[in-house]
């Protein structure tokens, strides 16, 4: 599979250095896509040229023109494989601000929807945060250097009333208040591109709102940093896992493909790494419990959807 769209959570705009973290993730994705096409095996050819002293010296053809980074890829190579960034429609106001279509004092400071989103994602002083983004040139650089689309129903042709066939209805998102539309756009866009899209976040606020919707989280990291998720609904974990296996942490790959257990289901069940010696009765009891847990997880996945946390850099798929 190829990651075509990276759906950007508002956390990257509300957190300090958030946009730099996003660039790092983009580069990781691009580098991985290049490695899959064996670009990492193509090394710069060394050329010998004559010197004035009569000897020779070795140079690389990459010395002129494109500059290669530490991974050996040029900027142009990475640029071709960076995913398109997808923003919630409320963030269009920031693009208008940096391009001069709106001004900071009036339209932005009085944009109630944008203000509510920033507040929900942890910003206490909205005016100051906007000023830092605008006057620090972060917005100009971000919008001018990236391929960007907006997560609207017209752009991505998703159903404005429900996600999936089984399904999550739009009215459920009303429980999230003013920011419900932002979460809906993220999930709906990811769903219609579910095998080539990721939702990227840089704090746990997205997880907090997802838990209110009853969506199953199939991998929960203790870190607070950069996280990317696949989202799906209407399928079981075992049906979806083979398509994204290269992005699944190794400790989850076998359980997910086999019986979709153990997983971090909601916040109640965790991965078990060590066990005591068990009696025959205990083994049989556990088998029955595993069967019912799997059925419960499958039902929740089909009805409410689930998130799978992606691992970066991914593991190379054994099926390639």
C-alpha cells in the first residue's frame, strides 16, 4: 500500500513546534515509500577527475544541483513521495490569513468555530497563538511548501450524514459540541480512503474525543508524541490487518492476523506478555474468554469503527 493522504489533526497548529513534527512524519513516509521502490539501493556513482597536480580526486554527481539528506534521498525525490496533507475545513481560515485574504484583527479573532477548535485542542490564549503562527512565518512556510486539500464532502465524496454502511451517524458527533464537525471530517475522509490514508496527531486530545464515540483503539502507546492512525468501520480487525500489516507494530502483527487478540480494547484490556503456569481448566476457560472477547471486538469494530496505530518507520512487509 501507499500513503497518499495524511489527514492533519488541529494539534499540529495548536502545539508549539507542531508543524515541524508534521514535516518529520511526512519525510518518514516519503523515505519509506522510496525504500520500497529500491531507491535506497541506488547509490551515487563516484567519478574520478584529473587535478592540476596530475593526480585524480573522487567526486559525487550529487554535488551539483540537488542536495541529498542523511538518508541519501534528494529533496526532489522526497517531494514526489510526500503525501498530500488534508486539513479540516475550519483551518482554511489560517490559509486565508497567511495569504492576506483575511486579517488577524477582525476575521480570525472573531472566527468562533476556529476559536472553539483551538480551545478544545488545549489553547488557552487564542489571540496569542494566532499571532505566534502568523508573525513567526510558520503559516507562510507551511501553506506554501505543501500539497494541501480540505476534508470536505465535495472534495472527497463522503456521505455527509454517516460514516460506513453499518454505521456512525453524523448526529453522534453532536455530543462533541462545536468541534464535532472537525472530528467527523477527519474520520469520514480517512474512511473513504481507508487503505491509503492516515490521521496524524501530536497529542492525546484526538484520542480523548474518539473514546467518547466508542471507537475501539487497537494499539495504545504510552508516549505523548507524534502518532498516526488508520481508521476503519464495517470490517473486523482480521479482515483489515493484512492490508496494513507493514505498519503494524511487530508485537501486534501475529495476534491481529490470527485472532485479533490481545489488543488494547477501549481502555480495559491490555497486552499480556508473561503468564504463570496454568492448569488444564484455566487454559480451557481462557480459550472461551478469548473467543467471546474476539466476538465483542469484531462487533464493536463493525458498529463503531476502530483505530490502528501505525508504526514509523514501518517494518518491510514479508509479502513483498
